[in-house]
DNA sequence: CGAGTTAGTCAACACGGTGTCGAGAGAACT
DNA sequence: AGTTCTCTCGACACCGTGTTGACTAACTCG
C-alpha cells in the first residue's frame, strides 16, 4: 500500500538483478537451461539484452548466483545435522539423507540445470563440488565415529565409501528429478537410498553354511 | 604395397565418414565436446564444413555414432556374463562390475562426452539409457535369483536396488574419469564399488547388543 | 540551484558458429 | 557421348553472444 510515487520511474538495480534471477528460475521450471537465450532472460526482467550484461556476465553467471543460494541452504543443513547416531542409527541416517533429498527437490530446477551445465562451466562445477564435499566430509566423519564406537564393522576407507554413497544419492535423485530410465520407483527414493547406506555401512556378510 | 594408383583421386565416402569419427574421438581425448566446432571435425577429416553435413547431420550425430559402437560392446559383454553366482558371489559380482568399469575406461573420452551431452540431446540420452537398462535388468535378475536361492536376504524391491547401484557406478566412474572432487581414491574404484554392492545385496544388520 | 558524478540503459556493431542451397566435378553405368 | 549418382564446396542467411559508445535520469556537494 505504501511506497508508491517517490522511487518511481526506474526500478533500482537490485530489483532488476532480482528480476533476472526470478525470471531465470521461473523459465527453468519448464525449460532446458541451454534453450534459454539471454534475450529471453532480459525481456523477462523488463530490460534489453545489453542491459543484462550490466548485471551478469553470462547466463551461467545467473545460474551460479541461483545455485549459490541453494548451496548456502545445503551448508546450513549440514551444520545443523545431529551427530547423535547411537540411539537409532538407521533413523539418524534417514534424517541426514532426507535433508539432501529435500534440498535437491525443493530446488529441482536449479539443481538439474546445474548438473547439466557443470561439465562445461568451471564455476558451477566447483560450487557444486564444494557442496558435495561438505556432505562427504560429514558422512565420512560419522562413519568413522560409528566404527570407533564399534557399531559399524571396519571396512573400506570411510571416505571412499562416503564419496560413493553421496555420488549415488546425487545420481539417483537427478534421475528421479528428470524422469529418466532407469530410475528408482517414484516416491521410493529415500527408502531405497537409506537401505543401501545402512547395509553398506553396518551390514556384514553372514558366513555361508 | 598393393592398391596404389587406381582408386586414387578421391577417398571413398566410407573413408571420409570413418575419418570424421576418428578425428572426433581423437580430439575428444584432450578437448571438451562443446568446444569442438564442426569446422575442426571437417578439417581433421580433410573436408570442408558443408561436406561434413553430407555425412552427419550435426556434431551430436557423430557422438551418437561413436557411442553406438561402445554400446554394442556393452551389450555383448552383458550377454557374455556368467549367471553362475553360487560358488563365489563376491567374485562373480566383481567380474560383472569390472566389465562395466572396463567399458567405461576403455572409452573414457566417448563416455564422458556422452554424459555431458545427454541432458540436451535426446538420442544420446536414449542410447545411454538403453545401455544402462540392460545392466539394470541383468543386475535385478541376479539379485532375485540370489534371493530365491536363499543366498541374499529379502529386502527392498530388487529393481530399485539394481538401479541405484548401477547409477552409483556410473556416477563414481564419471567422477573418476574426469578427476572431480569428491571422487573415490584413484585405482580403488572397483574395490569400493564391489564392497558396496556386496554389502547392500547380501549384508545383514547384526542385532545390536 | 547547477555542475559533476554515478548508475543504469540501449541501438548498433562485430564476430563466430550453424545449417542450407545450388552449381559443378569426377567416377560409373549404358 | 550422354546420363546419372556420389561427392564437394563457395557463398549465403541466420542466430546468439558480447562490446562500444552515446545517452539519460537521479543523487550529491559546494
């Protein structure tokens, strides 16, 4: 209701920058990142193409800014995760994996665009890698703690196991998000992932007869 | 020594087509698929850019042809895999996974290019998916057989488990092939993957204290 | 208040890659 | 010798990117 006339005429630079981000994320809901042209992003934000370059150096830079927000959330979540696994390890892992699943699906459009672009764009690649690394670090620490307290059997290098499991999650969720085949049955992703994690961290092979 | 003069002047169409394929795979050893221009592929094959279009409709079509050859090998390997798991399941799985690892690393350049391109190219995507499906089918069949004979515990839907494990392999090997971080320690990929597979297929969680 | 600075804007341009068209060269068949 | 078929490429139209330089509107400080 308030703030009408005054700042009138031109929206501020921040508004414009934000408009570009919003337009991009909106277009990404239904379109391939590659198929977006800078002209579309500019038009969507109510500016001309050259003006777009005043705000961002490229399409990829916009995606990077979008991804950066998502990554922040990821880092907050990792920091907030409990390291308390003693009472009920399976449930604790489920909560951790659920955090990852949630971040991925809350920002499905940004996540899938980032996955598609990372192979050609170093910044996007690095930003996502950093995020994955924070998950892997957390996972490796917990696995080691579980082994130390005797809850999990000693096995392969904990960090390698942590990396494999996290890469599996990434790939399985990407396949689910983009509706690929093969993929895990829709809706069952979390159950399946938790099962593989728990079995490969705690599971032992019974001695055959 | 033989076949000198006669067929001289112009190389045949098949030679040219093959030259394009060879040039592309060679360039792919050291360069990003996206950074390759059609002009380079044409020049490398000793023809002009318009002539390139006589042989292939696009860069992607070349990659598709390259990938198709790899896929054939994959299918042959899947068909040749033994379904004999009773004597030594862990070794049998290791052989199966090794087949996948080998195909992936023998054709590292083509595989990584295909992974990078699949998100924007339906044909490449479908071809790779079909290949993954054949691995998943094989895996799911074996898991079910192992459960039926009582060697593996009944657990989550075998096909979902098979899909997750195969997607993990794909992602772990891609990370290894492109030197990403996080990745599994170089050289340890096969050991780590086999461990996760065997534990998640056969592993049981000991009842805690 | 008015001169200077800063932020923002865009028409016009240069460039590089893609894909097409149409003319033609050479082998091959008749 | 003529016709056809395969193959070849110069030249062109097109599209998306990124840059330049001139312009305008608002802020600010003497």
